[in-house]
């Protein structure tokens, strides 16, 4: 990854800010947090902290995934949101374009995942040792040789959506890790975090935040 890290030089796309939380539309190609080495220092949290020095990390998105990402602005908000993610109370929806035409309209992928150690950071299905991973999906529309789907992960494993789609024969277009051949030949990973529903750390009111799909 280090050799080809060339993050987009786009301005911060702020979706919402108040006294407790901050939501940003992360561009594809930008790390959520710094990698190892000075060449991987540019990341979303450092860009956010340049404007909001008090911002704290709550969760991450893969480098190549775009969309809604939430930061805490107080230690209380960080704890509150962290527990919501841990207890799977956060409702996340993604939109993806995947290879091939999906025959069914809806479905669920329930395949446990574990890191593929010799090939990390890749993940793989392991029925004996993997951690539970569940993804609901729904077809939005067919687009020629591809399908646009909404993905609703019930768990938050690393690369979960990418591995699950590959395992059912419909890798996400442009995926440098899990797609091959023409499915890989796209300018970016066609995966976007479309919405995030949380309970606000100040009062617990349900709040949904969205970012427009850029593809």
C-alpha cells in the first residue's frame, strides 16, 4: 500500500458538527488513521484535527471506502459512541456496485471471518476459527453487467462487506484485494458508507446522517 498511497487533496466535507459529535464525508483513497511511516501520515483524523483539535476517533472506514464517518468531540461522546458500536446499536448502510447480475432481490450472508495471516491485511472465511460476520443485502437495480446493492452489516468485521460479496460471487467493483479481471478494472472501490444512525451522546435521541453516493 505504501508505494501507491496518493490521497486525494480535497477539502474537508463536513456533514454535521455540534458540541459533542462531528460527521465527515470521507473521500475514497484517504486513510482514516495514520499508517506506519511518514509517507502514510496524511489521513482523515489528522485533517479533521487540523480544524477540530479536540476530535477523537470512534471507528474507521477502509482507505478505499468513501462516506459517512463520525468523530467525537468530547471524551464522553467517544465513550458513548464506542459502546453503541460495540453493542451493535449503530445502524450502518452502504451502497456498492458489484460484479454480475444478482438473481435474488434480497439476502443475508452469514460467514465468519478471520485475518489471512500470510496475506494480511486480507481477511478470509474460516468456519472453525472465524468471528461471526453477518451482512444483509438488497438489490437497488441492475446496471448492465453489474448490480447496485444496499448493504446493511449487522457486525463490523474488517473488510466484511468486501469478503462477503466476493464469497457469494459478486465482488465489489474496483476492489484491489478481492476482485479480479474486469471486475477490478475501475478507478476506485465502488463502496460508499451511505448512512449512519446513532443515539446522540447528549440525550440519546436517534439521529441519522447521510452522504450522497458519488458513483
